[in-house]
């Protein structure tokens, strides 16, 4: 059994040994990120996605496999191949961050600003052994790197509904030491849907149809308040100690406040987060170490939410104040073996999640009583090319212990062995066939194990302390074809067998989470077509199906939750000059015909939304971007209402519509 303290001791000894070694000179060049058959790379996020700071919205428009979980005007979540929450792994510069809210008001991807992001790597499936908890996908957010010399930028973004964002950044230094500093302030009024209703007015309509929920409505004095304010800052340092040693460190701060969540009973007074990352790399230590890296991260989130702006607070102000923290590290060594590259190492982390209910400012009980998750793991992966065949294989062993301070509940121990095989066969230069199979696991989180309702609701134990971990057995296959310089097409298919999937059972009054075996399968298409050197199409489509092997206790529906219908994206791009690009795009989806009705999901109509964006480099220093989203002011919704989220519900949970026509302009000036 792996002990966390033993891993820490081994790590300190490894650091001491590394610093004592005499490394040979070898330049550590910057890694050029390229898209592969098993990973999608969303590049130039800061340059392309200036509409707002919300990464979830950016990914939803750019990748057909990503669906947005709409909760507010900011801080939205994502679904990847029908999976969400801890079923997908989100990293920020290689570090882990967990939101504080058990209701996913502040998902991990919401704690970093889009304008600070360089690129995002999306890897679908269990084909990652380096990171704890990659069950069915990995989303790796990589922020901007500092550059030598001096570079600075200021940008102003304005949009409909009084949206404003002001950002500044600067980067500079020598070839040896470089620093990046960036910050922004972002605010917005309440967006309006296609029928012209603000967030508060959408809630008014729901309350009108469900009078028992009258206390959820916004108070008159808060009815027209702004929907959020988000302040962020980031500092990043790169230092080349020698030609063969380097250190990279970053610190990201997010300070958000007064975020409105109309389809939940509470709003967030604050979403405060800090994320620190540091990595030391040394190259060519000898035959047994071509590259050794040691990394550490530490993140914490403070998230008080309550009925501050709701009519129910006139009787009693109810809060749930949440604290979340995780820290961890990794030691990874790489060496050349059998004409391939073997990487192996250890990975360890400790996560703490705690929450207090308060009534009129006084302590009122626990929501999560200091849930602590300790994980330690060994991992290894091997990559090798055989003429036309590229092969990857990985293996990971985890030991995890989860405890709570709640009296009478014993902790849980979980052991998991996972791994994968992935191969690509290159048939000439224009055709690739690829596929893989893998197995990964993830443990239940503190909400699924230990969450309690507030005393007004009976302080019921909604979590189920006896849950098993979920395991994913998955097969992928695909083909990628290039048609000269004119067109490209990639098709991917997958089948995922989920053992002990953690599902929410609305029918039960307590212990609402239970394990059930299930399956998800589907396919996706991505392609491009160039009419000329300056006029080209890009697009994709994604379809999937999800079924439980049997209904949950007391239910009859076998549909899996959070399985979006057929979705497609299409963009027409025109490089009308060397300094400008015009893009017209569409995002469309079929209606929700298969959904988990027993657990609060409902039928949602199909939609097609059209957007227009123009980018123009007016001078060497000045760039202007303007656009219109939802040109035809369509009223539509993309997020279903799974009861796992504590949504406003008198009958069906409240469905939140997407924004209507949104007009924006961003001006960036580089000094």
C-alpha cells in the first residue's frame, strides 16, 4: 500500500540527488504543441476568444465534443463525451484545482481567464496515466509563457448588457530569466434571452408557474443588479539556470463576487481562488535519465454562497460557506529504451473539502464535514515508432484513502490498476488509421460520499458513504485523411463500458448516490475544406448514446444523464487581406429526445445559432475584433436539468435559456 509520507520522503531525496548531479549541457527548447490523432489542441485561445473570460463558452463553440453547462453569465461548466464533474480531469498549467461549490457554481475551468490562456489540450478517453482521476477525458489548460525582450498589451472589451472587460499584460526579460504578468477586471449586467428576459425575469416566469418557489425570486432592490464581477491576476516566471536546467513557476489569482445563479436557490457572494505551480527540469543526467522533472502545485478556493439577493432572506439569511484545497506533486523521469522513450514516476496529492451552513450569520450545521482525499500512485508510459506504426502504452497504480470528521462514518480505501494501448498506422503521408483501448478509475468525491442538506431540510445525508469507485473500460478507433492541400477529414468512434458509475437517484430521500453499470458510445467527425487560399470551411459533428444496464432503485428510466444530442459546428473563414479575417459560424444541435426523466431531465427543442466575427490588424500595434453572437436572437437552451445539481424545482427544475443576440467589440493595443 502506498503511503503519502513515503512518497514525499522519496521526492525530497530525489531533489537532493538531482541537485548533486553534474548535468551535461543540453538546450531545453520550448515544446511546440501539435495536434495528434488522440488529442485536440485549441490554439491561440486568448487571441481567438475575446467575447468573454468564460473558457466553457469558448470550448463549446470550437469543439463539437464539448457541451456547455449553463449556470450563469460566467463560471459555466463543460460536458465532454457525455461526462462531467470529476469524470473528466481539468488541469491548469499541470496543477489540479477543485471548485469549492458542491453545486458546481465554480467548476475548475472557471478559475482561469481566457485572455491568459495560450492553448488547451483536450484528450478524450482514459489515455492518460500521469494524472489522478482521468476517467474519460483530460482538459489541460496551458497559460501564456513569458518571452524575452519586452512585450506589453492592453485590451478593452465591451458588449451587450453593459459587459466590460479591461485587461493588461506584460512580458519580458533575458534569454535566462523571463516574466509574464497579466490582470483584468470584468463585469456584466444580466444577459437577456431571445425573448428579452433577464436572468431575474426568467426566474420570475418560473416562480409564476410554481408559486411554492416564491422565496427564490430576487428581491426588488436586487432584481436588476449586475450578474457578476471577476478580477484576475497571473504571474509566471521561467528561468534557465544552466543550458540543461530550468525552473517554471506561476501564481494565478481569481477574485469573483456577486455571481447570480437564477436556477439555483443561492448566489455566490465570492469565488476566490489561488493556484501555485512550480516545476524544475534537468536534462541529460546520463544513460538512465534523459530528462528528470519535479513539480508541485497548491490551490485553494473560498466560496460562500447564500440567499443574499433572494426574497427568502427577508425571513432568514441562509449560507453554505465552502473551502476547498488540494496540493500535490510529481516526480517524473524519462530515458531512451529500445529505440523508444520510457517515462515513469510517482504522483501524490491531498484534497480537503469542508463546508458550514450558516443562518443569519450563526453556525447552523455541516454540509461536508472535512472530507479528505489522499492519493498516491506509480505510473509509466512508453512511446515508440516502428516505421509506419506509432505506439503508446501506459500503466498506473493508485491507492486512495478518503475520510471525514463526521462521527460514526468510517473512511474508505480504494486501489486501482489502469492502463492503455494506443496505436497509429500511417498509410502513406495522407492517411492514418488509429485506435486504442484503456481502463481508468476515479474515486467518489466528498459530495457524493458525505453531503448533507441544511437543518431546515432535515439535515439529510444525501451522500452515500459506501460508494465504490467508477471504472471506465473504453475502446476507440478512427481514421484521418488528407486530400492534398484542399481538405481533411477525421472520424472517431468510441465505446465506453462504465462499471459502478456514480449516478444520482432523485427518488430516494437520503443516500441519493448509487453505483450502476452503464455504457456510452458514439462518433464524431471533424473536417476542413479550402475553396481558395483565402476562403475555407471548418466544422465537426458529435453524436452519442448512453444507457444504464438497469434502472436505479425505484425507477424505470435507463437513459444516462448529461448525454447531449447530435451537435454540429460549422465555420466559413475569409482572409480578406493580410491583416484581416472574417468568420461566419453556426452551432446547432438536435432536440433532447433521450434523457433521464426520472432524475429531473426534460425535453429540450433543437436549435441552430449563427455568429459573425471580424478581426482586423489596423496597425502593427492595434488589433480590433468585433462580432455578433446569436444573430437572429434565438431563444434556446443547451443545458438540461439533472437533479444532481440543487436547482430551483417546484415541479420540473428550472431550465435556463442561453443569451440572445450579443454584440461585442475588443480593442487590443500592443506596446
